[in-house]
C-alpha cells in the first residue's frame, strides 16, 4: 500500500477512535518492524491536531516462537510510565496479555493493536454499524449466565458465565482505558474456572491459530470442569497436542475466551497463501457467524491463568445459545438486534 492511502486509512481509524486536537497519541514499534505504520499514523494524527509520538524499541532477540505476553517493554518501566501519560497508544508490537499493557490501560490510556498487513487493515476498516452491533452483542453476552455451543459434528459444550467480564472488539476505541484490535469484529467472555463441560469437535474447515491452518480431520476435545482432559483425532490433533506439550505447562489445558464473530468484511476462505501475507489471524477470528473457542490463559479477563500456551479456534456452522436463547444457528447470527445484512 502506498504511503498516501496508508495515511488515509489511519486517518479513518483515528477519527473512529475519537482522536482530537491536543490529545497525546503514541505509536509503539520495535526494530525495523512496521516503521511505515508509525509514519502513517503520525501523519494522520497530525492532521487531527493530536500530539504524535513514536516510541521505537530495539529489535527483540530471536526466540523462535509465539510467547504470549512477553515483550520488549518488560524491562523498561520508564517507557511504560511514559505510555501511561498518553491518551492513546497504538501498539504495533503486540503487547496483548502482558502486565505492561494492563498497567497502561489501568492508567486510562486507550490501546489499539495494529499489527496486521496494511491491505487487511484497509479491507476491514472500523465502521459505526459494526461498533454499534458489537456493543449490543456485548450487552447481551454480559447478561447471560450460561453459553451452550452445539454443532452437526458433535460439539455440545456448556460454559457457565458467572465470573468474567465480556470483551468487545470492533477495531477502534474511543473510551479511556479501553483496548481494541484493528481489524476485528467479535465478542467474547470466559467460562467459570471449573464451569466448562462437554465436547468440542473441531471440524474440517475450522481454523487453528496461531498455526494458521484449516483442519482437515476432526479434533475432539473433552472438557471437564474447565480443563481439557482429552484430545483425539488425526494429524491436526497431533499437531495441537505436540504444540501444547512444548510449553510444558499444564495450565495450557485450561479454557480461555469464547464468543462469536460479527464482521461481514472478514472472509473464512481468505487464510490462504497470496491472500494472507503475514497476517496473525484477525480475519479468521472475525468472520461473521463463526464461534470461536480458545484454550490456555484467562488473565486477559482477570483470571489467574497466565500460561503462554494459547490457541484460538474459529469454527463454522455452530449454534450458540445464551441461557437457551439462540444467538447463532448453523453459523448464522439469528438474533435480530445484532445481525448484520450482507452487502
Ligand atoms: Fe485469543
């Protein structure tokens, strides 16, 4: 994407995020990564009269893996203090799940993660409609006491919802202390620590992240009192088990966030070479009507499990009920308050 159009989409983003004259907005990058993002955001923010800063950290040492919650700010409390003083932080580094991000949000700084390729950011711009519908979905989810998910492949799992808050993601953020991720478009919460029971069958065509692969053979998870007690299937089940074992951390078998996707601009089929240049999977997480469950940490929601072993698994064709009220049926959102027309 050329510099001018990248600046234009960042301008749209900053307007949707309520950036205005006199606000202090910092862009965080590391090494040589996403310098162009910082330039585009700074040019856009200046046009809105904001005070723009770029904090660039040194390149990280090679670690050979995706360790959630570990980042270059961990040893730099002065840098964290500076970011706490901003109105908004644009995180082009990926602070998610880190204590540093939580501290920055707690200080009232709103945080937007932007790490996906510019082409994907452009395709999935935030919109007022998405924001409003996701906010309503968040209200509905936050009132529910139980979520049941079923599928034709044999999924039948129930999450008791008496503990954790609901989180909305609609790709922009204009409230103090609120975090969002561009692109996105979904809602989630977490089940009670001992309150998830049943079977989840990840079916052919469902997606494993961070592996970024489509499953070809079903993976059957058995979940008892909030913990995965069995994983069975073919090749992809073996990949999941091997990946999880590599963390050597039993807490990876806990249940993480669960919810559904709402973005009409996100397409299930696009996670293929050529259309998915270096993406980390926000499009497959967001496609309309997917039901996504996750395994591992729940500290993002305020829980105690901060394991680095985390999988997100968007599934097609599921049905999702909140206290027996149908929200998603066979992969389509049926609740009239939150459904969005196809364009
Ligand atoms: Fe996740």
